[in-house]
C-alpha cells in the first residue's frame, strides 16, 4: 500500500496557515516580562512563523518601544502578535493596552488567563469590523484565546457578549456597524486548549481536553453558522516530535510551544536561568500559586530543581489563607520571611515599595488594602513574586534559590530528545531552528506510524 508523504506544512489547518500567513501550524507562545522578546518575535516572523511578544507584566512604554522595534526589524506583513494577559487587579490597564495595540495595528493577540470576557477584549476584536460586497464580515483583529476550563472556552467560541457590545456602543467606543456585525463572528478566531503545564492551567489531560473542545467548537459553529469556523489548537507538553504528532492526531489544528522557547538564544531571560532549564528533566517541575491571581489560588507550573521558589510561594499562600492579617504572623515566621524570602527587607519596607508602584498604576488599590488587612497581606506577599521574577531575569547569583522560572515537563522532554545533537547546548538553540526541528521530526514520526499501519493491513483478496 502506497502512502502519501507527510510534510511539516501539511500538519494542522490550511486555514490557519492562510489566515496568519505562516508556513507551519506552529506557534511560539508568549512569555511574560518580555521573555518572549523583540529578538524572538522578529526571528520567528522572518522565518514565516507566528509568535507572540511577552507583554504581560510590562509597562506600556516598554510595550510601545518593543512594537516599534519589531515593526522596524521585520518585512511588512510578516506574522507576529502580542500577548494580552488578563489584568484581574487593574482592568483599566487592559483598555490602555488595547489603545496601544490598535495604534500599532497589531493584527492578532494571545488572550491568556481570562476567567470572564472583558470590555477591552471585545473592543479589540470588534474594532474595524466591516462587511464586503457579498455580505461577508471582515475582521481586522483576531484573538487566539487560551483556555483550560470549558466555560471559558465556550465564551471564546461564542460571539462577543451582547451586553458588552451594547455598552461599548453607548460609550462611543464601537460604531453602530461594528456593534451590529459583532453577533456574526466568534470572539476568538483560534482557541488553544491549555493542557498540562500551559500557563494558568487546571492540568487538563490533552487526550480529554482537545476532543472536548472540538465538540464545543462544532456545536458553536452549528449554532451560530460562522462564515469562518474557529480553529482549535493545543498547548502544554509540546516538547518532542511525538508530542506534537499526538496533538495533530487528536485533531489539533495548530500547536503552541512554551517552556522550550525560554531556553533559546533569543529569549530575554538570564543565562543563569537558561543553564538551569537546559539541565532540567521532565520530573523537575512543581506547582505554585500564580502571582497575578494569588488571591483566588490559580496555579502555574515552575522549575523546582535547583530553586526554592515553589516551596516558598506555596508557604506564603498557605499563610494568606490561614490568617486575616500580617499582624497575626508569629515572630519566628515573620523573621524567616523577611530575612530569607524577602532578602532582608522588612514588611514595612516592602509595603512602602508596593505603595509607590500602586500610587502610579492603581491608587484605589492602596486605599482598599489600607481598609482591609487581608488584602494588604496579599499585596505584601505578592511582592515576593515580583522580586523572584526580577532575580531570574537578572540572573543575580545571590538570589538564585528564589528564581521564579515558569516551566513544564516539556522542557525536560525536549532536553532528552536533543541530547547528543547541535541543539543540546542552549547556545545552539535558535527559536526558529527549534520549530523547524520539531515540525520536521513530527511529520517524519507520523509518516512512520502511517507506514506501520499500511504494512499491517492485509493485502486485497486475502482474509485475516
């Protein structure tokens, strides 16, 4: 039995390739604080591959400068996007980011960590909606929505919430035409299932999650009759060719990689972090509370080997849940946190630094914390997340045990796969070369499987 050759470009959805102008149905996901850097995004764009700039946790001025630099360093029309991380604590910053994205004419965003749909997300998607001569809706802006929870996935697959559209229309932030056309498109053009370790995750199993999301997508398509059907992709555990191949076999129309890209030349984190990641195994990760959703207990996966961040972050969350105020801490625990976790800073010093930040970004949060001791405790404890991230980004040797390094088992799996090859040392890992290697080997892996299946089939005219 003859079998057609499987090429990397034949994996996934042809519509994904066409709509995003890319060679492969492969995405390099965003990493906060600009770890998914200008250099990373530019290199992927020049290779004809989609990636997202890591705007999460960045000031608007830094994002503005990064977008200007990206545009100047890539060909016109080359693919790239920007991460749009839900800001539960300061939602006004979402609106400011949308203003910036529209000004820079960013065509696609990666919407992450959303629990519910926000006005800013709807405004981005609906701005510029038009109708062509044939009555088809044309969207200028596209959303790749990431979800691990079914209710969030359903919101991304539905049209933008009518109540939010109406409110934006009343405020003059959408035109009457844009508001009318919103009901005919899904909020997200692409939905990425977050399995295992993919960012803010519920550690869903890919083999359960993707078929479930595909059923939801098909139901939404049947209900709303979209002209362009939303696509479903997979993130989490994407570190080897076999993992990518499995995702495509499950029905994923694109795959999104994360952890492995942090350990490339272009990633804007410290060499010390990359050294730790390059030495990681698939069992060297742990779960910790997410700093941006600390109060509600959302969790992320981080590197455990060689650092104490996960243990210390979990301890701070336990104390937050148990106590009503920072004043309820016993003297010994307080001393331990101040001297070790906070590297000699007192709670008072941390609070003053926190107040300085919020006085500029969200002054109402200071008044709320001063009136609520538990909220003040949460803000003091969250400072540890900011500090541990700074330590990792700078590679400060004295703070190594507190490095916060987001990472899943895919990192260790990738390290094992490239052992003995030019990609083993991280200084040999360019982000586009990693993509080429994975997609090429994933196609070859599927070719072998198809070949084995073909060989196992009985010849025509014979009986088993």
